[in-house]
C-alpha cells in the first residue's frame, strides 16, 4: 500500500528528530521547533493542521482528542504513548504500516483517531463519532 507523500504535524511534546526522520523517509513533516511556532495553543495548531491537511501526531491525548472531536472535518489524529525517541519512532512506523494496510492512509485517517498503546496495540476510531 502507498505510504509516501503523507503530511504530518509532530507535536512539540515529541522530538523534532521524528519530523526529520519522516522527511528523510519521503513524507512532509513539520515540528514547531523548525517552523518557529513553539508554544502555540492547541486550537491554533489544530486550525493550521486542518488548513494544511496534516495528520497530527502527539502524546497529548486528552487535549487533542477533545479539540479534534469538535471538528466536522479533520485530517486525523495519531496518539502515541509516552516513550523514548526510538520507541516513539517504531510506534509511528508501525502505525503508518497499520493504516496503509487499510488503504490510502490519508483517506483512512480523515475524521479518525488512531491510538497506539504502550504495548503497540492499535485502535482506530471515527472522531467525531456517529451522531456527533
């Protein structure tokens, strides 16, 4: 399945090296450190990601889940467990592989949340949910 050409926003709670490695792997990824946007409010980050069609990757589950859940249309949210930089990278690569097994990742992620737990288990949910 295709995984190239995806656009990601790597939240500042994660290492900027994650964004660099994604770019090296052929994706378009940004981190606030590289764009001069450190400290932006989560709602501002979300608005920018919607405008730029970027999947948000974060460890900040509660705040982003609530914000994204209020949007009628969004490019998706990947929530990773708090882990070392290398573990985070492996979790993210496994998540991308998981999503690509379901079809074109960008299509699979629209209005969805993928949550990865510390054991590497994946759960994909519609967000907002039905009837929201």
